[in-house]
């Protein structure tokens, strides 16, 4: 019976049909961006202070500029504009009283300015922002600022739960059905969130999006990786990741054009309609069908791919029957991820790698603070850094393989974190250069991880393995803010030292994984277990071939 990779060589490993499918699936990667990092714009917290009745009328009468009004009426304004008092407290005075001085209003209201009472913002806040965000609409500031953290935590919790459940669904019922259900739920919940009447409903709809969106994104990559030849898995993985980077640029432009968070949320949710319209152009994974003993359906898909590529399937490749065709269909099990020695090693290393990549990726964004005075430029610079990472991988993965560039990227990310922590603030340019190199390195780690993770698991377990391992990415996303903001209270650069340690450790661990360059995807547990042995066998074969050639007469 011919292997699927041999059939793909005949009907096209990456021709028109696969390119069309990749284009459709890249829409998943683009639309996943607003869910993964949309909080940057949806939850933007602008400069704000308490609303005090009477201040606006007094300011008009005294002809104050905005800066003069804030200096006269907001506690600790000026050099301390970011203090808790300036944002969350107000003077307990009557600004409507008569005889208030325009030059020193507080002295005309109280005798001793050192004992002016301060109180909470009972009449709301004034936000220095032309648009709206979750923060400005629901007043998620001061004592309620934790609600914004809860909003993002719910998304990561949804990612964590969905990674496990959707991985099982995709391996049990197929990639295509899983994509249809998850994208439909994602679109509906995203639209409903744009019309949510309260903060509570907003969190609920965002949680639902988290449950399905990441699972759909990873299932899309698994599907395209299973319908292209082994020589093109690297290329489609990088292109799929580049679609995510392009999504970052698109989100920046949309957020700039639509400063109202509800319009932005609606705009980024509706493009899922285009995916649903193109859904019927996607095939079911023939590898999954073969693993499920549905060889007839797999052959129909193969012929459909051949027709799309305008190729003819040779007669000798039109029989997928096997002796165990009537045997029991393998079913994905969580125990299969740790039952055998090698797969257990893959699972543990990959879980740690996902955790490391998440912590460093998000942590460096939080700690670097590029162009902090302009959130749009901040986000744009962070996105542009990812393009050189993809270019480097395009040049190295086919020549060197996966493991060595992966280890090197981890070492670069970890060592640049250490450099950023130890370089004095006076050498700001060096700190920023190191931080950018670290961001590039961890982006490379992310992209290689997305390529390698599906390659190490057998077909019937592949989607579950990817999503369970990547669930540690969500756990990393939950704890990263605490590492950045709480640990930094002990020493400002301590989070970077922690990032350096876990990154360097990961650089050593990934070298323990088998090299998958040019190899076919494993179909069974036994094939996945023997990936290292295949390497050793190939080395012995080459060695024996060289000895035979040398011994042969010239």
C-alpha cells in the first residue's frame, strides 16, 4: 500500500489546491489576532481623573487652560499625574461655592491646604481619550481595575480549557467539522460581545471566544500540515504564522481608524463570515481518514486534491486497502500522550517550550514598552519585528533542520534578556537593541514550535497532542503579568533574569527532540516512538554505504 506522502508526490505536494486551502486557513490566523492581543486596544486605559461637579463651570469662568484646570482641581497633578491620588481621589470641596479665587481656588475654600480632605470618585471619571474602550465605558479603573485583569484571564482560561476539549473533538470527529463549529461559535460570540449590555455579558462572550478560537487556529494549522508534502510543512507553517503577523498590522490600522471599541469588535468579528463561505473548499484531512480506517473517503479526498492540482493519480496509487482495514479504529486518549517513553518525553519538553515561549513573548512586550506615549506605534513596532524572524527561518530550516535553529533562538532570547537586565539605563540604545533581538528570537521559537509540535505525534493523536501541549502557553499567559509587575517591585530587571533562565533551559531541552527535517509524519504510536531510531538507522546506512563505496574497485 503506498504511503500518503508518496501519493502527494504524484498529485502535487503544494500545488494550486493546497495553496488555495492555505489561503483560506490563513484567514483563521488573521482573525485570531484580535482575540489573542485585542485587549491592547479594547482594554486601553487612558489618562483619567475624577469628575468633580462644578469644575467645568469654574474653569470657564476663570478662563483656565486644561493644564491649569487640572493643576488647580486634581490632587497631585503635574509631576505625579500617574499617582493613585491623581487618578482615583478628588478634593472633597464645593466647587460651586461663590467667591472662589481663580489664582488659588483651594485657599479660598479651606483654611489649611495640608488637610484638604480627599474622597473617592463618586461622580465618575473624566478620560483623556477621543474614543471608547472597555475601561472608559465600564469604568474599570481604581478599585475596579481588577475587572480588566479578569477579562483577560477569562480569555486565557478559555484558551486553556478549549485547547484540551477541541483537540479531542478534532481527533475524534475530524478537522473539518471541528473548524466549522468553532469558527461559527467564535463569530456569533464576537458579534454578541459588540452589543453586550453590561460588563458581565462582555466577559461571558469573551470567555466563549477563548474556548473555541485558539483551538480553531491550531486545528487549521494541523489540517494544512496534513495535506501538503513533507518538503513543504516548514513553508506552510511559517506562512501561517506570517498571516498572524499581518493580522497584527491590520488590527493596528483598524484600531486607529475605529477608536470606539464596539465598532472595532464588530469589525474584527465579521470577517469570519468569509471563512464560512469558503469552508466548502477545504478537504477533510486524508491522513485523519486513513487513521480512522476510512480509506474509501480518503481516496475520494486524494482524487479531489489531484483534480484541483490538474494531476492524474496513477493506477498503481489508487488502492489504499490494507490488511487491518477492518480493525478497530484508534481513538485519541490523553493517556497516549504519556503512556510510552518517547512520546512522554516529547509531551513534557513541548509543554515546557510552549510555556517558555508564552512567558517570554508576552513578557518582553510588557517590559520593553516601545514608544509608550503612542500605543499604535508601540503595537506596530512589535509586529514589524516578527518579519525578520520568519525570513531567517525560511533560510535555515531546510538547510540546518529544526532543532539547532530552535535551540539557537532560545539562547538568543534568553541571553538578550540577561543583557537587557544588566546593561545600565544610560546605554538605552543597547537595552532597546537587545530587547528587540530577544523579541525576534522568541518569535522564531514560537514559529518553530508550531511546526515541530504536529510532526512528533501520530495522526490520530496529532491535534490532541498539539492542543494539550499548547495549553501551557495559556498558563504562561496567566502568570506573565504577575512576573512582570509584581516581581519587578523587588528589582525592576528581575523579570528579565527569570526570562533568561527559563529560555536558556529550553534551549538545551529542545536538542533532545528528534530532527524532523524531510521526514514523513508518523501515522502510528510505533512510528512516533521510533523517530530517533530512524535517525540512527539512516546514519548507519549512510556509513555502510560510504564503506562499501570505498571498498569497491575503482
